[in-house]
C-alpha cells in the first residue's frame, strides 16, 4: 500500500484557523512584522519632530520587538500567541494614535484594517471576537474627535465612518463563511468516492495512518480488512456497467449500515473495499466479517427484471500482531484475501488465526 504523498486534507482543514494554512500564516505574519517594524521607524522619527517624543520612543521600541519577532517566527511553536500579541498591540496603537490631541483624520482609516487583519490571521470566529470591540472603540473615539455633530457636514463624516466600518465587518464575515463552506465542499470531494459516497483510497490511507498513531499511544488494537466482490466482472459483462455501479452502491450502503460508529470504511478502487475495525479482538473481527459476508451473499438485488446475487471475500490483518506499519498490514490482509479467493471465494480469511477460512456453498457471483 503506497503511502499518500499528500497531507490529510480533513485534518489540515480542522487545524486551520483561517483560509491560510499555518505555514502561510507564519510567512504572512513575518512579512507584516517586517513591514510594520520598518514603518514604525519612519513614524517614530516623524513623531519626534511633531513634538511627541514619548510616542516616538514607544514606536521605536515596538519596531525592535517586531524585528526580533521576524526571526522568532521562523521556528516558534507559539505562532497563535505571537499573532494575538501583534494584533492586540497594533489595534491598541491605532486607538492611541486617534486619541492624540492633534491626531490626523487619516489615522482613523486604520480602523477599517482591523477586520481584514483579524479575519485573515485568526479566521471567522476569533477574528470577529477580536475585531468588533476594537472597531466599536474606534468608532466612539472618532465620534468624540469630531466634537459637535449637530451640523450636516459632521454627521455625514460620522455616518461614513460607521457605515464603512460596519460594511467591512459584515463583508469580511460573509466572505469567511462562504470560503469555509467552499473549502469544505472541495475537501469532501477530494476525500470521497463519488460513486458510493464512502471515503476514497487517499482518505482511507490517511485514516489508517492516523489510527496506527492513535493505537501506538493508547496501546489498543484494531483490525484491517480488505474486501473484494467475487466475480464482479461477470456483473459488468452480463448486465452492463450501470448494473455494476448499482451493486457497488449497494455494497457500500451495506457496509455502512452494519459497521459500528467507531469503524471506518472506504472504497479502495474498483470492487475492492477497506475496513478499519477499532478495539476489536481477532475472533470478534472474524465473526463480524463473516456475518457481513452472509448478509451480502443471501440478499438478491433487483435491477430491472434481473435479480443479482453477489458474494464477497475478506482478508483480515490485526494490529500489532501482523505488523505495525500500514504497508505491512495491507500486504498481510491482501494476501489473506487472495488466499481465500483461491480457496473458492465467499470466505473470510484471517491471518494467523489458527482456523481455516470459512467455506460455504458455491454461489459466488451468481446472477438470478
């Protein structure tokens, strides 16, 4: 079984706090630190000439911290804490600049940057929680900055700021909601077999690797089962590929109906399926798969005027008894599967269980 070269998309999505993966957030945050630190050096000089030496010193000190952060962010494991410290400090700095007696009206434009930066670096929920309070404070400061708003001119300025701020907040939130939905649909498509609705091979590989890692930590075991529909080509050749697709969908539904919520099933390709049975002993895994084998064999599927009967063969490998690596387990289960097929099909063949594959009457692949 080849190991997937691509990361588990579902896990990556769950761990992502925004539309950016952590490595992208790290690169963007370093760039923001560098740009902000450089800008603060320029602003500190201007504030010194403007008669605010204490502001100039604060800005110069902040720029030094940002330049230090550029190097720390290369390897730090506390990326989220750095981002929060940066955004809270930056937003607070915006508010302080607005409170200066001789503040430029252009300083209030930075309020509109708050939701953009917060949603981009923190995502929908945390971005909203952080940006909304700061934007409200910025709006209040701007209200007092304008002074008397009795005139139509001042009222227009106030409404423009509040309207632009509200729209920016709403637009960023709506964008993040739609982006998350679109990304989730893409991940579902990338991880799901379109015909059966089960996990595809890549998703199954990722889940198997994750299950092994979890069992290594907990000390529990699991069974890997490879299932193959017997004489499936006969269905396609006799009734057509649409009938074959119908059988595959039925088999997928049967697997999901019978298995426990802790188990996992996927379509590995063609007529082959994979199952991961968590916290199950070898004997119990055998009994569960044999019951599933019998259920598949005795059910007749109606396809138009034809009745289709199919059987399936199963190969079982137990972790860690038959291997600790995914590739080893898959090879063991695959060998058991094909030994059962060579022995007559419609069998459950466990590895090293001390019992022969279960044999039944010759009914494999029959069409009724």
